[in-house]
């Protein structure tokens, strides 16, 4: 393609951090199924393949952005990464060791190393506990003793997340959403983890507060040397924080690339539809939002029933992730490989009734 040169330039510039360092987390063949019960009296009706064969390396120090529509399996993957869920198949290796094998004190250390930040900090904070207790709890569980010692550490952590020490005496309901998320972040960094998986950490916050929380997370990453997996449903949120982005569709990663490569040279039609949902695309040209329609595949977690570029091959041959250019992976038989392809696709994409993907 005429622009393949520019594509690899972009990849090379964003990729130094990705290519050289060994992976902190290696995900291999990861699957998680949930069985669907129609009712208590009836037997299992089937299974939802929430995560359906994910391979992924997370490199120390990077921010891996994970995006996709609601229900595509982002939270399930996030929870599998920190062992809040057990996989149906496959493995998550942390510094080379399968996390499913950790027991006893090694498991406790492992839990300290891998923390999670949730979308709704209200839900993860006990409403009856003052903030001091909420932040001290993980410290205590990991052996820090002494009331004054704990108090000092809690105050340091509050300051680190931009809150006044006096907040220690409040209850969650006496704080704003942004302040509560800061407490959630303080809890997550309390044990000096290596990896933080943030599951839509700003989705529930006012737009005005979102940037502050994102900036705080970025500051902490630099100060504490953290590695992030940052989950969001839209590409706009992850664009400014991620070194690489993975686009998820019904349990699978369908495109993955360094951030600049993904925005400049997106190849999967589904990624194009996510990009078209961003209000002001930086190409500076007018575009219309591509609204996906069509049935979600029932035999497997396939995209082609909703794809505007599908051809017969897509119905019989399930595309796997392949490397389109260095560090740029796509699972599509007919990816958008040139600028003309992409511009035409965005321009000619027809418009359908709005509809989120439905699970089979
Ligand atoms: N505990 C569960 N039991 C049954 N189904 C679940 C469970 N958790 C998630 N699912 C299903 O798995 C799919 C993926 O969900 P989730 O990982 O929450 O997606 P996302 O975070 O991208 O919105 C959805 O169809 C959801 O209904
Ligand atoms: Mg979720």
C-alpha cells in the first residue's frame, strides 16, 4: 500500500516501549463462559462466551487501553487479569507465573501487586465505614499495625490522590463522585502494586471531573512506576492515556495496535464504527456516525452479521488475529488497508437504527 511507510513510522515511534521490555502480564488462550439459567427449576440453557480466546501481553510501564461496547466482555477480562474470576480455559501469567497457581502468602502478595479500580467507587466502599477505615483496611490486611502508623499512612495516601487529610473522617456519602473515586484510587495504590486494572474509572463521573481523575491516574503512574490496563467503552477516553489499544468485540480482541497507529490506520470495520462515534475526529472532516445494525452471530462471537464489508468468506471462515503491519493486529479478512479504503468506508457507511450488540 502506498502509505505502508507512514504506518510503520507511526508504529516504530510509539512502539519502543512495547517491543523491548519483557511482558509483565501474559494472557494466553483466555476464555470465560458463564452458564445461562432460564430459571432455578430449569437446567442450564447455554453459555455466554464472555471472554472467548484472548492472547495479550501487557508490558511494564505501559497503559493498555481496552475498548468495546457494553457487554463485549471488558469487565470479565479485567477481573480475570487480577484473579477476581477464574478462567474457564487459558492462563494469565504475572511475571512469568500462572496466577491460578498462587496459594497462601504468595497469593496475598499477588493480590497486593495487582489492584483494580472500579467504575462505581460507591459500590466498592462500605457506606458504614469512614474513609480512614476504608483505606486502612488493605494496609491492615497486609500487616501494617498501630493506629497512629495507619493514620499517617492513610493521610499520606489521601494527599497523594489530591484529597485533604480531613477527608479521612468522612463517610462515602459525604463526598462527591470524584472524591470517592480518588478514595478508590488511594485504596488501589495503598499496597504499592505493579499493575492496576481500571475498569471504566471515569465513566460514572461528570465530564468536568473525568479529566481530573485521568490526570491523577497518569501522575501516579509516573510517580509510582505503575502499569495500567485502562478499560473504557469509547476510544476518546483511552486515546490520551494509552500506549496501545485493544478493541474488543463479543469476547475477542478484533484489533490491537499502538495508539497512534490505531487512530491513523484503523483497519477493522468495527474499529471504524467506534471511531465514528467520537464527536470531533481529528481528521477535521465531517463524518457521520456509523450505527451498526444486524444480528449478532449465534454460532460464535462473530462480527460479520453486522459488518458492512462482509463477503461470503466471512460466513464460513472465522478470522483470527494476524499482524497487518508491525505491532498492528487485526481479525478481519477484508481490513481497511489504505487511506482511501478508510475514507470511503467512513463516507459510504449507511445508517441504520441505533442498536447495541445483543448477545446470542
Ligand atoms: N457473573 C455473570 N454471570 C453471567 N453472565 C455474566 C456475568 N458477568 C458477565 N456476564 C455476561 O458476560 C458478558 C460480558 O459482560 P461484561 O464483561 O460485564 O462486559 P462489559 O464490561 O464489556 O460491559 C455479558 O453478556 C454479560 O451479561
Ligand atoms: Mg464493564
